C-alpha cells in the first residue's frame, strides 16, 4: 500500500514542481505552501520534504543534471521533464529513499509524461548520479 501511495504522491510533486517552473518562467509570484495545499487534500511530510528540498537545492541539482546531460542543459527540457529529473536527483542524493526506488519512480513518471528520447536522458542522468554518489 505504502508504495502505491508514494507513487501517487510523486505525481503530485511533479505537478507542483511543474507549476513552479511555469510561474518562474512567466515571472509570476507564487507561494510554495499554497501550491502544495492546492494539490493535496491532506498535509503530507513526504511531499513537503521533496518540494522544499528541490527548491532549496535547485542550483546544485541543475548543475548535476547539466553535468550528465551531455550536450544539453536541463533548461532545454520541458517543464514536466525538468520536474521529474529534479525530483529524481533530489531523492537520490538527499533522502533515504532506496536508490533503485528513486530511479524507478522517476522513470515510471517519464514513461507516462515524457517522450522516449527524454525518458532515456532522464534514465541516463539518474544512473550516472547514482554511480557517482
């Protein structure tokens, strides 16, 4: 049960990170807590931890992503792809989530929301992050 739950929560996290990206790109003000509340009926520590973690470490996460996105920059990816990749890297480096779970969850989201080429890029980046931790 816990796994299904977390997968659903990761989909919510992806949506929240996506919205933040869109707001930032359009120079719009937003409140992280409000975005979280709008996406979730209940208060959830896992969601807060990851959303705030990505916000806090965004520069480091993007730097790592760019290092492994050979010839690409994370900013060139779509908003959804950026959200998935940032969440995956954050979970790999800053949480106690088992690495294989963090990678698989990101790839499962990418299978649904990203095209094949981008899914492979996300998989490649997360794999390199994992092997160079």
